[in-house]
């Protein structure tokens, strides 16, 4: 896997993934940026959310469940000292569908957290406390 990050100016960078997709990262004005892109630490949270959501949806889809939406809401706490690493992360899934079994969603979230989500497992091994919860919402 490869990626490149190229400096644009001040606190702005363009990141490009090995698959050819790009993202703008920038800092706030008080750190020399223009607030025109996502913060790098926000990217880590989005990566975690994308990784675990991919797993959950893959597991539920393989069970042929009628999922119409899946949202992962992520909240994180960071250390006060430098480096300001993540200390706690909570991922709350809202899974919407028809006749979804709570046990199936619970199992999918657990499998992602404990077996499949590389991002989550890597952060946990680095000392971040990661918790999960979920809600099943019946669609009309």
C-alpha cells in the first residue's frame, strides 16, 4: 500500500492514495492554515469509521438482510499533552432496515471490532480505548 502527501502552502497538503484518490488537508488559521480541508487527525477517525462500517455492512449484506442505511457516529477524546493522541473513541452505529434482528447487528459490530477492522484493532493495540454501541431502526 502506498500514499503520498504533498505540501501546498502554509498548513495545507494534498494526500493521494495508492488507488489515485486525493484529499485536501488543512489546518485552522491559528495554525497557519486556511481551514480549506480536513484535519489529519479527523482523517484517522474517518478511516476508522470507514473501515468498521465496511465490515459491518459486508457482514450484514452476506446475511441478505434488508439494510437500507448504516451510519457510524464517532466521538473521540484526545490527550491534553503533546502528542495529543486519541485516548478514547466511541463508535455508535445506526443501522436501518426491514425486520433486522438486533442479534445480527450486534454480531456484525462485534466481529468488526474484534476480528476484521484493522484500523480499530491497530489503534487499540496502541493503547486507545475503543467502545461500540448500536441502534436498530425499522424502516417504513
